[in-house]
C-alpha cells in the first residue's frame, strides 16, 4: 500500500450489511478509508459533504435502481465508479459501462480481485492528474484536459469524461494515426475473446466526440486490426517535448 492510497476515500453503496462488511474489511486491510451507505438517498445526501475518490455501487438498492444512482453520482462527482452486483445479464453490463462505470464486477466476488480493480482505477486517475507535462491535447478545434478529464468542443461545450473514457481518449491522442489493438486501448488488462468492454467504451466516447457517431470522423474501426484515431494532435502546454506519450 502506498501512502497516497491511505488517503483515498471509497463509498460503498450496498444494502446487504454482510456484503458491505466484507468490502469494508478488505479495503481497510489495504489502508483505504470507507463510508458505507445503505441506500441511494443516503449516498446522495452524503455526497453534499464528501468528495470520494471512488464509489462501489450495487444495482439492487431498495429505493432506486443502481444505474440511476450512478447517473446521479456522475452529475455531482468526477470520482471513479465500480458496479458490484448480482445482475449477470449482458444488457445490465453494457448499460452500466455506457453510463460511465469504470468497471463491472459480479457477485459473488473475490475480495482481493475487487481491491486490485479499485487500485487500478485509482492509479490511472492519479497518474493522469499528476503528469507534469502534456496536460492539454488539441485536435480539430477540440481541447482535452487530461488533468481533469474535461473535453471541450469547438463551440465551447464541455463534457466531463468518466475515468474509463478519459483513459481511452488519452491513449488515442497520444498515438494519433496509428492502429491500436483492443488490448493496447485497455492498458495492461488481459482481454478474453468475448470481452466487449472496449467496444462499449468506444461507442460511448464517439457519442460525445463525433457529430455523427454512426459515421465517425475521428475514431475509425479497422476491422480485424483495432481502432485508429484520425487527427492531428498538438500539445500547447508541452511544446518543448518531442514526442507524445507512447502506447501502453
């Protein structure tokens, strides 16, 4: 456990006290601070005073569907979001990722795996915030602030990207006009042939970035190979640097 992790606050939104206790204990073992909310109302009330680094949200809450809760959290906080649920249907998984979840974990779960995924999300967020150079990428009138995950359109409209969306766009702007495989876009994660998480995130990012997501101008699908970010990218805050970040 790093010193920075001991400062991280994780909110657990879970109505089952036994499950919540397991999560609290394993996160505490790794030095994280936790707050337990039994309901959506409890979470939304606490968000007025708390600034969590990540929320772990169950979909089957007693007073509100977890997907709606996630949307409400997204409007109030830029924290990471992990869905932890017994809903195994693919439509729930796709919807959760579409709405901005950084990860989707099924119950029953392995506590150590949950911690590993939480740490991965927090590490990506911290790396993005602490990178000293290349904080701003500009392309075709768009402006992407890597430091705070903000994407600004040519007309000035701002979009707050989720951690997963921002990480994806960061790889694209760092490697323009190069074909990137799905594994490269997901970082170090090993992908099963049936894992479509990256495709869901691509679709979500296209809807924010492309005027016509069905006929994308920037993120091109190269069938059988991967994806291509077709744009000229400049880094006005790091003009002294010779090369943009390399692909993972």
